[in-house]
């Protein structure tokens, strides 16, 4: 049996491997598709990510939270895994059908890419449910191994299609097929693909709150892409902006295992326990060091580094980098404070804050995009993160 430090090293190793794989994949897609086609790919996946919360039903958070410590009143014999799979299956079918009907009526070129991206969500969600179940049981090493295994095939398959000259639709089709194939690697003894459609009132209320949290959070994070598209920003600029947003996603992915550990520590010991405070301090220092390295790289190389990694067409994204890195700094305490609110069973408080901040972000994004294009979207993101920090801090420390 490995100790906590050894298991955490496995988690970090897996996250670094997945993050590096994601970075390489984004570089390949950006280079091979070009900014315009990459913008189409990003728009389709952005819509899918916005609806990921509806498909996931909040069950990943519930599996993780209830595995650490049961909420009083939750059904003892509840098969949450089966209910989660049933929810994913039903919502995915409904959303894809609605997408095809609405998209067909409007004859949108995004209809098929969005439908494929929604289909690709479903197996990824099931794989993440299995990860949450393992994390809640403290099986960090096993989860790290599953994390690497479940990501490898989709990375290789989608990169291969792009390298062979496939467009956004072909890449998304392969993403769905490869992620569905990954589910065949799940261990059969625990029957993780069992499905049940059921409704336990207390679970439904908690699930609805977490769906709202995820949906509003993703709306806030992703709506800038939709605004850029609706305001007819040049597709090349949308592609450049979307690339940097995906790099921010990779950065948050690196912090993912630590935020889960912080959530568990807070839920077991509370905010003011010495170990909780030390963990929060160490996470923030590590994240800030990572951003400092990125700042240094941008100062020394700037546009040349972007052109070298992603292609000459992305050289023009360098003016977005300082704003994105400033946002990355503010995101760290926001991530930890958000975990505090969720761990304390205050899902609806989180939802209210996130909804208010999302509306603020929408207004700021529209205003600044009209003034400054994609740079305005980045500015709106930074200002919104500041507002979120104030709101979260008020809820955790003063409320």
C-alpha cells in the first residue's frame, strides 16, 4: 500500500502526462487545421462543454463528495453510479436529437460538428465518473493509471486523423469513436457500465444544484467564444483566442488533483485546520511559480515561441498572453475557495454567485469585444475573475 506522498506523485505524474498530451494534441490540431478550421472545432467543442454539465448531471461531484463523507439523509443503498450512467444516456440522446433538429432547420454548418462533440461527451463523462469513484475511495494511484490509459487512445487517434488531413468533422468523429472504445477497458468486476433510471428526491436536488454550478461556470468560461462568433469577429482571431483558452484549461487541469485533495481535506477538517491552510498555501505558491515561468518565457520569446509551437498563423496571439496569464493568477484562489463552498454543501450559494458573475462577464465581454476585439474578451475574463474572487472570499470568510 503506497503512502499519501507516493500516491500524490502518481497523480501529479498522470496529470503532467495528460497535460503534455493535451498540449501536443492542441498544437497538432492548431497547425493542421489552421486558425479558421480550428475555430470551427473550438466552437463545436465549446457548445458541447457548455452542455457537458447537463449530460454529467453533477454526479461526478456527488460521487466524490459522498465517498469522502456521507451527507445526512442520503439513501444508504443508493446506486449512484447506475443512476449517473442512466442520466448520461438519456440526456445525451435528447441533446443530440435536439441539435440535429434545430441545426437542420437553420442549416447551420456547425450542426454535425456539435452533434459529434455532444456524443463524444458521453463516454468521457462515464470515464470521469469511474475516476471520481476511485478518488473518493483514496485510490489515487489506480485513478492516475486510469487517467493516463483513458486519455492515450483518444489523443493518438484524433492526432492521427488531423495529421492525415482530416477536417473538424473527421476529428470529432474519431474523438467520439476512440472515447467510446476506452470504455471497453473498464474493469468488468465492478460493472461500471450498469445503467438505471431512477429519482431519489434528495439526490435530484443536489444533482440539480451541481448541474447549475457546472452550467453557469462553463457559461461564464465559454460564452466569450460564442460572443466572438455572434459579433462576427474574424475567424482567425477566434482560433487564436480559443487556443489560449485551451492552454488555460490545461493549466487548470494540472491543478485538478491538488484541488481534489484540498476539497477532501476541507470536508474532513474544516478551513482553519493547520493542514488545510498549509495545503492551500503550497498549491498557490506552486501555481504562481508556474505562471511566473510562463511570464518569463513570454517576455523572452513572445510571438516567436507561439509561432514555433503552434505555427506562424498564431504569432498574432501574443498580445493576448499577458491578459491570460494575469487571469491564471487569479484563478488559483478562486479554484480553492470554490472547493470550500462545494465541500460545505453550499451548492446553491455557489450557483447564485456563479450566475451573477456569468451575467457580469457577458456584459463586459460584449462591451470590450466591441471596443477591442479578442483582446477585449481577455480583458473581460480578468475583470470577471476579480469579481469572482471578491464574491467567493465574502462567502467563505465573512458569511
